[in-house]
C-alpha cells in the first residue's frame, strides 16, 4: 500500500498535470513513469481532494456530437428480478380441520409419581411451554397400559384383523 504522504516533487507534478487537463488515470501513469512509484488513479483523486482542489481544473465541457448524428439506441432495458422480500406471498387454501375422536371419561389427572401399577397411563397436557403432564389414572385394561376407553381411542378404526391386513399391504408395497 502506498504511503499517504506524497513527496513535494510528486505534488508539483500532480498540479502541473492537472493544469494541463489530464485525466486522473493519465496523471497517475505519468507520475509513476517519471518517479517510479505505484500511485493509482484513486490515490491521485484522493490527493487532489485533500489538497482542497476539485476536478474543476479539468475541462468541464464534454465534446458535443455534431448536429444530425443519431445516438445509437441500446434497446429496452432488461427486466430485473424482484428481490425475494418483494415477491407476492403465496396464497394457501384452508384445510378442513380433522375432528378428533373423544371419549367421555373424566381423567383423575395424577402425576407420574402418584400413579399406581394398575392405573391408566394416558397422558394429558404438556402441549404448551411449562404445562405439567398428568395421567388418566383410572383402572387399566388387562394387557394394556390404558383404561378401556383410552385403549379404543388409541386404536385405529376396524377390527384387529383389518388393521393387520393394512400393515401387510404396506410391507408389500415397500418391498416392491
């Protein structure tokens, strides 16, 4: 990186080239060739600004096109993509909510520590942050962890043989 302090002879050359109306890239090339430095165009611009001069030393008038000369038409501008934040939000259709199967039994709401070996372990609560989980607590069905109403609630529709047939069909489909 080039030092920000320019030597006095470099500044004199910069002023001289500005007075001649050279562009900043030409000035940087000329100073680099004369003094064997590595100033960039941006360094020359920055030094001129810090000196308190503006580009007013350069000719302000751009050469005008002769009358009757047509400027070439570049075509219509390409359409830009919209950013993701501005794109329209997709509209979703409302789904009909599933009606839950309910049983008509009043749970005892026992904690896990209060459950006895023969009590139903069907859980209630715990859906929201910090909500305690309680259990049904009614006498459970033989061969199950749940009471009879909760046992039937947890089973799908149909008989045991119908439910077993669905499982077999699923295994056959997965194997194919």
